[in-house]
């Protein structure tokens, strides 16, 4: 089976986010003073061939733990959907 995978990686609360702070300051300068607590993350989308949903999830968790996220300073959320038939 083929699966469409989306992994959202974000910094752990309490860890400094200098990119988020820079964006927040810039938004204020550009006339958007209401924006606050800006945090930056990344989304990783890919297709994965696996036997079933449980196998796919297990494999994606291992990918996240080994490469896609730094578990010390980041957390991740995984979304997996069955890919539409071509």
C-alpha cells in the first residue's frame, strides 16, 4: 500500500526560537502588532510504501527519531493517509 505522510516538526516549549522572535519583531514593524508568540517549525511531506497503516506509522516514527526531528529540542506530529489509487 502507498501512504501520504505529513510530519509537522516544532520546537519544544521553553526552547528559544530566534527565528520566531525575528518574525514577530518584523511583523510589528510592518504594522501587525497583534502577532505574538510566533514559533517556526517545518512540514515534511512524502509518500511511503508499507504493508499496512501500523507498519507505516512505525517506520515514520523511526524516521523522525533518527533523522527528521531532534527529540531533545523538537517534537513531531504525524499524519498518514492512504494514497489515492493512480
